């Protein structure tokens, strides 16, 4: 099996204190994608942030203590792509990709629009710029692609608890959901989790307000989306909730080896 784990850490130093790296050492993951590191590379001096047996790649945001992504991989990549060549992504540290001989894995952190109209507009700009990139990946018949991360969008009503009350809120707006419709129905990417698990109440993020975690009032906004050739290779999926490392939970997908 080929195991890929993704987690929005909501601060990698905070996740470390909560036992994330101890847990990770027992997971036998081939690739680990982290979003919202909220630390600069120079600040991560402790060896815990460079797990033994992994090649480690961080992309920081320009703004200190904000955003940032990382990817850890057991196999040494042939190429590492930091950013997407537009400022909203690159200055905020939102994408890092590792390329191997026959597959690539991306750690992606899409913007949230929940803070106001200006950020929502930037989120739409990001989605508009990223869609052609996904199309290019989907058309590449020589390379499998796995895009992991916090997309900050719940796709369907089944993907969040209070869908009726959130239809006018960022993360479940019609335009955002339509973008994911395009990704899955037109571009041809596959939602790895839903390929295996079609049950309700499967969430990866819970607000820190009220009793959201205790009552499982959550959203499924963390994904592994894969190019169509990998559809039949998706074997097991899990959302790990036995420990809390963040306000998000790790999403684990096991693929039948494809290389």
C-alpha cells in the first residue's frame, strides 16, 4: 500500500505539543502533507519538525505566523515545486508539490473567505487560477496526481452538519460548490474519501466555538483529490479522531501501489 496523510495543523508547533509527530511516527506514511504551519522554516529548529526517514520541504508565508505548507516524503523527489507562480499563493505559502517518476503529490491550502468580502473575492481569484492547473494535471496521462489539503469548501449537504444554515456562508456558497462540481465532473478528478466512504457525519474540521467537537457539528473541508487513473487504486480511507492535534483531523488514504 501507499499511504498519504494530510492535516491542517493550525500551527505546526502547537500540533507537535499535542503529540502529532509521536502519532505520525507510527503511521507508516509514504507522504505527509501539512497545511497552516504558521511558522517560518528558520523557526523550526527542533529535529521533531524533520521526521526521521523523510525528505522535508516547507514553504513559508511572507507574513510571520500565517499560513504555510509542508510536505514530507520517504522517497526523494525528482523535483520540488514551491508555489504556483502567482502572489496570492506564493506570498501566503499555499502550495508545495513533489514530483516522482510516475506521480506527484501536492500539499495545498486554499484561502478562506470567512473574514469578509475582500478575502472571499481573493478566494474566487485563487479558484479561477487553479482550475486550469488541475485541468493540465488531469490531461497528463504519464503522471498520476494526488492533491491534498484544506480546500475550505464543503462540497455537498452531506459534508457539513448544518448545511441549511450555511448556504450563505463562505465554505458552502453556491459558487464554491460549483467549482468543486467542475473539478470532479468536468475536469475528472476523484474525491478519494467519497470513493470509499459515502456515509454522513464524516467531518475533518470543527469550530472551536460551543460544543462543535463534542456534538460532531463539523465540516468535511480537507481532501485528497486524485486524477482518474487512480480511482481504482483507492483502497482505505480514515479520518483520525482518537487524538486532537488541531481543529482539523488527519485524513488518511491508502492506495494500492501504482508505480
